[in-house]
């Protein structure tokens, strides 16, 4: 299939701190699988990251680290466009236009805005409020057909579709309608905290036993899994309602080893958590080892990373400009 017959995929990850096993199993794991069949564009969304306080030096480091992790997880800069959001000004430019096609009420209903403004009461800024509009601009600029994300992003995909539909309604044929591409339930769609299986695994969790970082050392991974919250019924069976902690560990173990849930349950019949938790830890150590080592190597080669993000931004800007020109013409801006 030639490149212009292929559908387009777009996704992004925030460089706000370190990436977790949730980011990997819910989203990034799927990125390389898709790059053979689609035109793929993957972005490090640094502009989204500054909606909460960031230390500038740490943000720069984290941005390069996410780029390195994209490559370490199997993305090939020759096959996919990899770039940094702030390097392509069209994102901010389209976001402004889309702000004027987004209703105050619908932005107010976003659960992420409600959660983050409750958590960062000292910094309830307007960027946090218009975050989903910038995300819609990211996706719509590239006329993306599919957006691979974890289920926590489903509301953001919905508002993106609503904004696109509203714009297309006034200006027909402008944007491709994107669809979210979510892992199936139990296959990484939502990886839960190891410390509190009612919450999703998140790098912003205050309890660092709750999340596994892609760059965690093996001994830290083992310790966190050994401490993972389970229940007092010692059976290793999938039951997300009654046994959320164990079910989360089964999901992680199945994904890390390539086994089915039934195979995992069979493997641990008659065995207790004392066997199961270290087995999950070891499987995750082995899953993440090559990613961590490759990331460390890539971070030593800043020239290479610079070449990747510079070329990526050039290619992305070319595609983005075409959409932005069309949008500017449709809304009535004079051609520059
Ligand atoms: P972010 O940076 O929070 O997360 C990156 C990706 O990881 C997924 N994810 C999870 N999946 C399963 N279980 C978890 N515990 C878990 N935690 C995170 C997220 O669903 C996401 O796919 N708003 C986005 C970034 C973004 C974006 C975009 C995504 C900006 N523009 C355009 C797609 C398209 C975010 O905050 O992701």
C-alpha cells in the first residue's frame, strides 16, 4: 500500500515526569505494531505538560527521555514521524481557532479538568481548562483516523470529535473524524495502582509504591510488586469487581509474558500470593530491561536525538501547515 493510501495515526505522551508501566501497556506498546500499516505520527506533548508546574530543566530532560523511550519501545524514526509539540507552531495556532469552536460548558465538564483543578488549587490556570482543545488541535492537524490511547483519554477523544463535527458543520470537509483506538478491557486499557487498585496507575501518585516506572531498577520493581495490595482470599483468579488488586496483577503478568488470562490462572492454581507477586515482578523486570537499557544508550547520544526531533518536526510541520492553511482560509483570514 502506498503512503497516501494508508490511514493516519496520531498519539502523544506528556513529558511530565517519568513514564509508567500504565503508559506503556495502555498506549506506547501499541505504537510500533501500528507503524507498518499506517502513516504514524507520535508527539511528545510538552505544551500540555506546562498546564501544571514544571521545573524547566526537568521538563527538558523528560522531553528527551520520552523521545528516547519511543525509540526504545520500537518506534523507528524512518517509519514514523517523531517530534516535539512545541517545535510545530501550528498546534498552538489551530488550538486558538478551535477555542472559538468549543463551548465553555463542554470544556467545564471534562473530568480531567475537575480532577486536576481540585489537586492543584494554587494553579487553576486557563491552559488546564483549554487542554482538551490543544489535544483536539494535535489530532485534527494531521487528519488522523485513529488515536491509540488508554481509556482514561476517552472523554478527550469525544470532545475532539464534537469540536471537529461542529467545525465541519460550519465548514464542510475540513477535518477527518478521528476514532479512539483503545486496548481491550484487561489488555492494558487501564492499568491500576499497585497500592490502591481503585485508582489508575499514575506518575502523579504520591505513593511511589503505586506505580512502576519504565526506568525503575529491577530491585525497585520487585519490591513494589511484593508490596502490591491484594486481598485476603488467596486465589489467583480474574475478578475485577471482587479482587481488583489480583486482577490487575494478572493483567500485567499476562501482558508481560504473552500468556492468556486462563493460562495465568492455570499456572497458579493452588499457589499463593507469595509465589505470584514475585513472578509478576520478574516478568515486568524482563519486559522493561531492554527498554531501560536502550533508553539509557539513546540518552547518551544527544546528537542522534536532536537529528530525530529536528527531522520529525520538519515532516510534521509540512502536514500540519496544509491543514492550518485550509482552516485559516475557511474561517476568513487573509492569505499571508
Ligand atoms: P498521558 O501523558 O497522561 O498518558 C500517555 C498515554 O498513556 C495512557 N495511560 C494509561 N493507560 C492505561 N493505564 C494507565 N494507568 C494509564 N496511564 C496513562 C494514556 O491513556 C495515554 O494514551 N492527554 C494525553 C496526551 C495527549 C494526546 C494528544 C494523546 C496530548 N495530545 C493527542 C493522544 C492524541 C495525556 O495526558 O496522556
